[in-house]
């Protein structure tokens, strides 16, 4: 049984909830029986919260399933990630400040390098730096297509996002990245007849772009992936009666937060301390705060165990700034696991810490780590339950039934 | 995946199951890291059962959701509380021995005090004592309405229950209690046109009652809430092939037991020892026994931590009377948590103890408490699974599949 009518119980109050997500937090020991990244990190502040609060571990999607960042975040936000699939193109586009409305078709693009025969020799155009790539994207803005509007925006390094707006467009398009070298980028193919118009337009756009790029030494071609339109998710304001804000450095996470109607907070700097400072500046304006730390995942993906440990320690070190704000409910967790050992996202349960000084049960765990979370008082649960738990502990829900 | 066809596996035998519910059992420490009410209580008998049996913790409804008493009990009884919402009026009425059949409309009533302008000055008529309120209810029995039958019964103090029986009545009526002072009681309003007849009848009844009450010093008016009809739940006899009995002091819990066809046992006294004595007297007549202890919840609601501790201790002290009957399966749990700290029902998981000397697995827990239950061998599970666990351990279920 799953309770699906949270909305009927909402009882807004002034208490404040912080959802602190360390991306890819869950890890693995380098050797069986060893310590994970989180267990290795010195985290006196998180350990105190663990002792005072309650631990558990979440399944982002389900047992054995490795999530992408989009579905993993939707799950934490309380939206069934299977029912609400959000295309990567949409996340990329709105993450850099473009709008994607219902009916628009967004895509994420990669510059790549092709040889004289047109075959891909580098799928990421030598990870061309932002300062070289941004001016190239500017030149692509000149492309116009009949009857529709095209917007393009640079994201980072070799990555950009495109949105085509017009009537009768469908995002059911196949990706053009062959995901291997020695092959030419594919054409955009429609998955069904209703997507033919969008495919034609994207192919026209690619042809015009290739003409502009043809003399570039590295970024002389491109691939497009993740075609998608606005999934039309209900906003936090409507779904939870929460005025939510997002403090995140990376576009994609600002994007997914914006999809559920969070206010995106702009700030200078990239460190956890910078993020907590930004949180402090908007503390009085909102009642729910999603704070996203990216680099735990980046180092995990790089296989850099020590790097991930240090990011966790830097979050712990900066945590007093957040605690000084006196949140009523603080959840510290990850969206998924990214063990340095595997150099990729994984299916392992994700450590979850719930601290709510006025209303949280204490369990017997004294430290924030995977081993402790597996024995925590919250048990093992789907991440989809994180928001009901947060709302319950913030006493923002009425009783169900008499 | 949930197994929904228990009925196909039923294999009745003579083993006896006791479901001992301490209402609102789950608690919280007064300070983070401290002990809960249950952990504070000295419970040598329950601790022995915990050591010999298996612990766990239940979610009455779902993560973060605080249940009312009705849905929380339905869940323990194995009826999906979201699919089967039972109106409070029905629980109140059948709790004092009235019948509520399909099509009848029951309501719970409160006497209140109104001033000369007809505005409420006390929503509970000064919590008028039972000996004053009961004769007033008797006088209201004189009211007759055209084409229908009206029954009214006193419940406790300022509370009573009304049932109107007739053709074409719908319980989709809005409550008349404005839930605040300085406002007149509302009229009964139908939520849709099919409820107009019932609304008219209830308004006629209220007008006649007001006439009878008008010179009362305290109970000179009334409000009605929780309009409802029989939800038509399947009986324990049909659903589980169990001959079930209920030993409970409070009307509401006798009411919910009667809804699922349990035999309500009448007995003198109010203590846990009195209840276990009553259990002993009917032990040979039934094979399932629901025993309900109310005061753990009452003290929790009052914020009386010590009071709740003492009730738990009094249950433990009387427990040998129950154990002497040699139940095959004994479950000791709550319907929900009512931490004295919060002075209300809460969403926290509920301690669950399963003792079945012939068939229960033992876990590593030696004491009955929230911290131990969170580490128990049964894990964290929806209360809806309590009945299948009971039936399984009583060996009343056949194997599923070959």
C-alpha cells in the first residue's frame, strides 16, 4: 500500500526544511570489509546529527536499479521517476536558463571531431574548453529554420543545449550520437510519424551547423541526444504548498529543481561554504531548500576515492553555517551512489540522515556511514518517501482519518 | 508487489492468536538521544517475550503519515485504510452498541454551550459529566422525524451518537462544528444533491433538539460531526475464517472491532488486569483476540510521559495472566505513535513484538523498545502485514503454489 494523497493532508506552517543532497554520496569500500568514502571521511558534524537523529538508506528507484541523475532527483522530490520521465535535453536546456514549454523540443548537444571522411575521431572534441566553445555556440545562433524558433545555449566545455519551438513538434526522436568512434554521426530519425516534422527541422539545423563548423580544428561536427519536451510536473507550491528554493552550482540540478517550480538562487562561488552562505541569504524568503553538492559524484565518476572523501569533509566542515540557520528538518543524503571503485553511478542504497530536533526519533547509530545507515531507525525505503518524511517531521501534515 | 489473496490460502486450525494493542504505544525521547516512554518503562515480561520472539516496527499508513485511530486499527486488522475509510460517526455509534447498517447515517454529537446570541462559548459544554449528560440524551430520544427512525445514545461526558435510518439517505454531509468560539453552530449542508434529504432530516432533528435543550445551563446546544454509514467491511469470519473477540474498554475500539465482525466481550473494570481476566473467561470460545489498552494514548495526548510509562508497566505487570492462557501467537504493538513530547498522534513507526513459541524466529533484540524494534528481525513494514504474519505464525495458511 502506498499513500498517494499527501495533498489532502497539507497543513502549511512556518517550519523550514533543508534537503542537502551530496550527489552520488553512496560508496563502496575499495576492498571487501573496508570503509566507504563516507565512512573514511572525518565528519564530526554529520556524526553528531546522526547521533541525535535517525538514519536509514534509500532505494532511488528499486532494488538493483542504477538511476540517472534526473530520475534520482525526481524520486527525492517525491515524483514517481518511472511515471515522470524527464528528458536529459530538457534538464540541460533549463539548467542554462532557457525555457522549455510543452510542445518545444529540447536536445543536449556535444561538439565532436570528425575526420575527412566524416567519421568521429573524438566524441567530445578534445573536451574543448568553455572559452573556445562558447564563441562557436554564438556563431550557431545565426541559424534560422522555417516556421519555428531555434534557441541554443552553451553549457560547459563541449556541451550545449538546443530548443526548437513551433507547432506540431514531437520529441520522439532517435539520438545522433553513435557512442563509438569511426562512425559518422547519425541523422535524426523520428520514432513515429508524428515526429517527422521535428526530425526534418533538426536535420536541417544540423546541416546548417555543420556548414558553420566545417573549418573548426576540433569542434567540426556535433551530436544531439536526449530529445525531450517539458514533462509538465506539478510545482512544489501546488503539490506541497511549499515555497522552495534551490541552491546548486551545476546547471542540470538547477534544471530539475526548476521543473518542479523551485526558485533558483544565483550566487558566486562553488564550494559547500559558498552554497551555505547563499542559503543563509535567502533563508527568510522560503520554507524548503534543496542544496546540491556536485563534486562527490564527479570524483566518484573519476574513480578518485580520496577526492570524494575530501568533498564530503568540506561539506561537514561548512555545515555549522547551515546549522546556524536552525532548520526544523534537515535531511542529508545522496541522489544515488557513485562508488569510486566502480567509476559510475550504481544501484547501491543511499545513506540517509534525518535530523529534526523537535520531533525525530533517535536510533542507536552514532556515525553517518553506509554501515550505520543500514542499521538505522528509518530502515530501507524508497527515496520517494523522503518528502512525506520531511513534511511529517516538519509537522506540515494533518492526521489521516479520525 | 503485495500478496492480496490470503483467503485462497486459509487453513483454519485450533491455534489461538492474541493481538494486544497499546493505543499510541510509539513514543519519543524528551531530549534527542534519551529514552522513549516504552524504553523508560520497566517491562520484564515484555522484555522476555522480546528476547524469545522477534521485533520490528510498523508504518500504520505510510512514511510520514499520522493516522487517526480508525484507519490505524483497520490497518492492523489487515484492511487497507485508504480504500476503506470509516467515518467517526459510525465508530462512535457502534461503539455504544447501536447498529449502523448500510444506508443509515450516523453522526457523533457534542453538547456545547451557546450564549444569548446563539454563538458558541464552550465547544464541549464544560465537559459536562456523564451523570448530567446521560439524562439530557434520554430527553432527546423523544424527537421523531417523518418517515425515518432516529436513535441516539450517550457516549461519555459531552459526547453522544445519533443514527437516522430510512430510505434514500446519503452521509455526504458537512459537519456543523465550526471548531471555534464566537460562531453559531453551522447548519447541516449536503455535499451533493443526493444528500439533501439526509441534511433536511438532520436539520429538523437539530431544531427539535435545540428546543429541548434551550434551558439547559451548559448543554444548551449541540454540534454534529463525522457523518457516515456502514463501510461494509468483510468480517473476520469470512476474510480469515477466524472467530474473533474484542476486549476493549473504550467504545470507539469496540466499534471498529464490531465493524469487522468481532464479538464484543462485556466485562467489569478498566485495568489491563481486568481486560486479561475477561480474555481468560472467553478463551475457549474464540481463536482470535483483539485486546485494546487505551490509556497509553490518553496520557500521550496529555503530554504525560510518566503516566504513559506507568500504563505500559501496568500492562507488563498483568501480562502473566495473558501468558498463562498459552496463546500460540501473541503480537504486542500499538496502532500508531502518540509521543508525550508531541501531545498528539504522530507519524513515527510503531514498536511491534511477535511472540510465537512454536514458530517464531528469534532476533538479537533483548528488550521491547523503539530503538530495539528498529533493529528487529521483522524490519520496518506496513501494519497491513500484521495479520498475514499472525496467520502465518499460527500456521493457519497453506503454501502458495506447488
